[in-house]
């Protein structure tokens, strides 16, 4: 009964997109448009060394020569890349020395979003409440990173990307773009040229990161894109769990979010990367506005017995184009992908994963749950491949799609490439609507139709929700409820 | 982009390449630098093919032919054997139409044969099956090891029509057997099966597209493959359920055994669903022999070789058992036994 009660409570708290407010703060903008000068401007704004500027300009040159990918099942008008701001930052005289110096408006925004930026607030909470360090990115810059001292004692580096470029250039130089090459794809290349901030994590050998790390991304400024870059390195035998959340105001125009996330996992290390994506999905009736979420995420299991686990809850964005992937290079390395993708209104999602088995005895597991409602379209697209050297590779894939309503669409497009005789790949997929019998049963027990749908959906996505860290699981469950609001009846 | 248009225009740039999503694993552009000239008319005794003795009407074509039409209104099962032979080099084009009238019942036993020459063969079939009509199509492809062959069948089904197909192939240098089925009529039933047994450097691509456009349609699909040596098997299956095609029930299965370290299997089982009142599922497994089954058989006193042969035969046998026409089923069994070296 506990689960039912919880669901009922969540249904009660249903509301429209609640992060759609705008924070009115003074902002620093780069001029609209994209040119080598804008790239130089961003680099200069961040006080970057010459090698970084060179890297960006090189990426910009390559980007000019590339074409936008068109193979995904998403449809949108051509993006005018000259009609967007590539840099927007909260105005400030000097960098904040402590949290107290951060613009209180920004802090209020994060408080509205429910992010415990102030350590003391977290600490003042219930005794034994989980603590996690937060890096908050507001439009183009990281405004604050918490718990730095405590992390430093453990040897963990957790800071904004621009800080890492200044303070730890040797690590950044060594690993940046080593997983997602500069010209990997159109959006990743654009990101390399104009990325403004993001998070950087380095966990030294043998260290188990003492707390969950987390980043909140917020797009606030109008007509601006967000291009953040995250780089996480788990050195030999280390472990880190990283959470990522994102929101944006409700606006009539589309905004671009083109991020790149690179994970590097060495021998016996493990990274658990969880995302709750709740960008503004656009108006459900007209499809106006909303975020274009074109993200490249890739993990490289370089060491033997390395492990990476992607968990994502995708509820927002007008368009999602995202395939968190695992390169299983080290022997006996493990890749996991757990995903819930929910589309409602006029949202379009084309998301999935790639499991590239290169090393012997590598294993991977994909659990994907797609739910489409309204007039939306939801596509799972995934690749599982085994290189001739990946003897003993194993994969299990399960993709289930649930359709709610007559006008939505759910697609499953898996690619399987087996190039040796000692691998075992299994894949199963189903597409159905909510079972009438189950709905009837739940309603006959006294639940309203919406509550009954909620209950069944919660059961449908349970396999993935239980992979999320505790504090995210609750938030994610609520999000599932909000996203499907108004999809029945 | 197709082999037919490329041959017609004699233009290699019109060949499908790996940049075309539907041809990414069967690259013709990268394989053929030049297109061979159209083949000369064949003079000599034409082979009649493996199904001639089973048929009411045997038809055979050597190399190329002008378009021709087969029409059947017979309510009793009527058997047509259609044999296409590729003898000698050059490019061979053939096309035919098959029409089954409302309420008719046709069995189409199709076979391909190729010699050792490096030919390029293209076959286009247009098949219409009328309301409440039945068609069972068996394709037995025995192309030459140096041949490049593409066969594309477009099938349109009337209301409550039944279409059953089994494709059996041992591949070619590059081979694609594509079937596109549309059922705009309500209540159509489709069975689309296939088996590929590949060795050497052979390549076989079984591609199917089923579009459910009417209500109450069913599709049952089972493809199995065994690849050895340096061969490559490709399976692409797409099931589309259009908006309003309610109560569709579609199942797709593809299972492949890789018996060598240099062989390869690529699969893309796709579901594109635009209606909500549907039951659709696909399963796909690719891998080595089940070691437990092998151990069990050996532990019962069977030598390893025999155990392997028996397990492989049983694996492929599931597809062959679903063939309805008895004579064709027996021919398929012989084909499998030969292909598996039993």
C-alpha cells in the first residue's frame, strides 16, 4: 500500500512545468552570432591559456565544414546559428570568494529549484540526511561549487571546467576530447568551439568519493544556448557517483543545449552517472518553444574491470537527441544503460545508447523504457557491437515502449553488429498500450483513471527508477507524474 | 538509388552505398567500380530449377527477360515454379508481376541459380494478392560465389488476404533479398520467414518491410541464420504500424549462430508504431553455440561433431517446419542438410 499512497501523493502534487520562471538578473552577453571573434571573446572572458584558444578556433574551423545530422527521427525547422547568444553570464565585478557574495537572486533561483546550495542548510537538515556536493551552472558559467574543501581532503578535484583549465591544465590537456574527438559530430564540434563551462571531476587512485557529486544546469537568458562540457576521470580503483539535473524557463522560442560529457574510467574504477533532464518541453498544445537537447555523452572504460553505469530520466526538452555510450576497451569492463524517456504534448525524443565491445569478456546491459503520450514521438535507437577481439562479450537489451493515446508514436531502432564467434547478444523489445484489464482493476479498487495510469506507469519504469540514487529517485518519480499529466481522458 | 536504376542508366553513382541507411551493411557502390554490360541472349539448354517437378506451371528465365505477368484465379492451390538462372558474366535484369485474384490460392516456388561467373543480377517482382486470397512464396536462392544479386519483391495485400513467405539462401559475393509488404486491407495475415546458411566469403542480406495500414493485421516473422568462415549475414526487419491500424499483432524474431571467429552478423529489427492499440514485439539473439546444450548432447554419448550438426539442424529446422507446401518443405529440408554438411 505504501507505493499506492506515495503515488496518490504525487498525483496530488501534479502541476504544470514548475521551473518555467525567469530570474531577472544583470547579465553579461557576448554579441549575437558565431564567428572566430566570438570564440576569442569567450576564451578571453574565461582567461584561458593560449592552447585552449587554439583548440577552440580549430574546432570552429572544423565545425564550419560539417553538416547537421539528419538521420534521427526528429523534425524541426533549420536552426539559425547566427541568431543566438553563445555566452551569457550573470554580471559580477570579481569572482565570488564565498557563497555569500553570489548574487542573492541566483541563490533564490536555485532555492526555488530545490537545490541545497548552502552546505549549512543541508547540514541543518535531518541528521544523517544524504549530503552531496553541487556545482551549479547558470547559463554559461559555473556560479558556485560546494563542499570543495572536504572533497579536496579526500584528494578529489571537483570544480568548474574553467577553473580546471587554469588550475589543472595537465589533466585537462591529457583527457579533454580523448573520448569525444573534436569533430565527432556536428553538435559536439560546436560545443568544443564555444563551450563556456561545466564540471570537472578527478578521483585519484583508490579513492571512493566521500559524497555524491552533482551539477545543476539552468538556462536563464533569452535567445541563448547552453554549451557545457563535463569531464570526469576515475583513476585506478576509484569510485564516484555523479548526478546531473537541468531546467529552463518557459519561452516561446527554441533554445539550444549542446553539451558534451566525457567519462574516463581506468582499471577497477567505477562511475555512476545519473541524469534527471527536465528542460522546458515547449507548449503542449502548439509545440511552441522548448529546449533542443542535442547532447553527446560517452564513457571510455580504458582500464580492465572498469565499470560505467548511465541512468537517465528524460522528461523535458522539445527535442532530445542523445545517446550516452560506452566504449568497453578494457578487459572484463562493464557498461550499463538504464533509461526512462517520457514524451508528451509535441515532444520528440530520439535517444538510446551505444555499447561498443572492444575488449575480451566485456559485458553490457541496456534497459530502456519509453512512454509516449499526447502527440509526441519517442524513439529508442541503440547500437551493440562486438569487435573481433571482444571474445566472450555479452549483452542483454530490453526496450519496452508504452503508448498512451491514439496520436503518439513509439519506435525501436536497434542495431546489432557481431564480429566474432564467441559473443552472445540478446535483445528483446515490446510495444503495447496500457493494459485495459490492469486499468480496470486499479479503478475498480477506487483509483481515478489518472491515478490508475500513474500506478501502472510507475510499475513500468520501476526497473530503471531503482537504479537512481535515493534523492534523485523521489524527484524522478514526481517528474514522471508531472510529465504525463493530462495524457488520459 | 537502386541496382535497377543504376543498371538502366549504366551509372555506378546510382548504386546504393553504405551511406544509405537501408544499405549500410550491403554496400554495392563500394564493391562495384564498373557495371558489366547487359548480358547477351542465352542460347543453349536452360536449367529448369529444383521446383519444376512440383509445379502446375514451370517457368524459367535465363539471365534477362522482358517483363511478364502471372495471373491466377484458381481457388484450388495452383503451383507456379519460377526459376531464374544467371549463366555467364554481364548484368542480368528481369521483372515480373504476380496477381492472385480475390479468393484465389497460389503457391509460388521461386528459385535462383548462378554459375561461377562474376555477374550482376537484378530481379523486381510486383505481387498483388486479392481479398481473401492466399499466396505462399518460397524462395530458394543458390547464387554463385562471385555473383552480385538483388531481388526486390513488393507485395500488396487485399482485405483478409494471407501471405506466407520463406526465403532460403546460401548467399553470394553480395546478395540482397528484399520483401516489402503493405496491407492496406483490414485483417490481412502475413508470415515472413527466412534462413541463411553462409560459408566462405559469402554475404546474404534479408531485408523486410511490413506496413500495417489497415486494422486487425497480423505479422509473424522468424529468421534464422548460421554463419561460418568469413561470411556475413545481415537481417533488417522493419514493421510499421500506421495511425489507425488498430489491433495489429506483430511479432518478429531473428536468431543467428556464429560458428567462426571471422564471421559476422548484423541485425536491425525495427518497430515503428503510430497506433496505440497494438501488440508488437521483437527478439534478436546472436551468439555462439549454447555450450550447455552441446554438453548435454555429448554427455548422452554423442560425438561433438554430431551434436553440433544436430543442434544446428534443429535450430534452422524451426523455420523449415513452418513451410506449408509439403514438396517445398522437403526440398528445404534437403537444402538445409546439404548446407550444413549433414
